[in-house]
């Protein structure tokens, strides 16, 4: 993997976003609360700081009236400019009450995000698929997409099985994910596994760069904690 390239590094832990300097510099001690306007730029949703399953977390939720919508929510981490490196984050996602059966609790991390989420690379989980009773559904547990041109439907139709895979998931449970990015390659590791459950060798936007964002579907009860950028 090439040397990490981003500006600046951030550590997000226990409801706080901590600036951590560059890979070479000693981490400074400045802290910014995630509920402060300077921390996150939210697109198509809103955030709140809450406690979920025993830990402080960012709760990403839809605007009133969109709880059963079919859109994506983004919370862009201001000040990040990520090209290559690794992103660690704990996520917990499950379908919101009243969501249709086809909604799986979609939650993940976007990177190299363009202004207002107009384009991005994204790896996300479908937690409700992880322990489904049939193998085909399980095979759709994790997904890579590249908005706006390469959504999951197009990728599944044109290259079946290439950009999604199986991993054991439990809806609503804290799940540790790690996304490693180098050039046009991204790898997803779940719950500390030594081997990736998904490898993407041709990121559709090429070797771009941009902010990192918390991502979830409007029908998802979505929580994020312990985000570190390396």
C-alpha cells in the first residue's frame, strides 16, 4: 500500500472528533464535538449525539417525513481530504420501524466524496442479509458502489457477484469495519478479520480524492462510533 494521503487525520471516538495531525506529526489534543456545526456537513438527513448499546455514537437519521423514503443520507467529515489509507469505524444498522421488508439496514462509509455528495465511492453493509436462510441473499451482505454512475443494480446486472459478497452480520449490533484504499483498489475487513471479505480492484472514479462521509439509507436506524483515519 502506498503512503497514506489525507488532510488532516481524524480520530472519532466516544462522541468526539479529535484532530490527529498528519501521519508523521504527533497527535495534537484539540477536540471538536460532533454536534458542533464545524464537524459534519449533513446531506439529506440530520445527526444527533446519543448513547446506543452502551457507547456514545452519532445517530444519522432522515428528515421528518422521509423515514420510509428511498434516498441516501450523508454526514461528511469536514476538513478531510482522503486519497489513500485506511478507515476504521464501528457501525450499527438495522431497518427502521415500519420499513418495507426489502430494506436491509443499509449502512457504510463513503470516501473520496465530491461536493454535496454529488459523486463518491462507497462500501456498505446489508446487516439483515448476513444471517438469511438462503445463500443467495447472504451473498449480498456487503456491497461496493460508485455514485452516481455505478449503482448496485447496474453492477449486479453487468458483473454479477463482482462487487458484493458474504460476511456474517447481525442487524443492530456494533460491527467493526475497516476499509483500506490504495489507488484504484479497496478492501473491506469486518470485525477484525485478517482477510478481506470484499476486494475491489477497479474503483470506478479512478485515483481521485475527497472527504470521508458516514452513509446510510433513509430507512436505516444508523449509528457510528470510533472512527479513525490512518
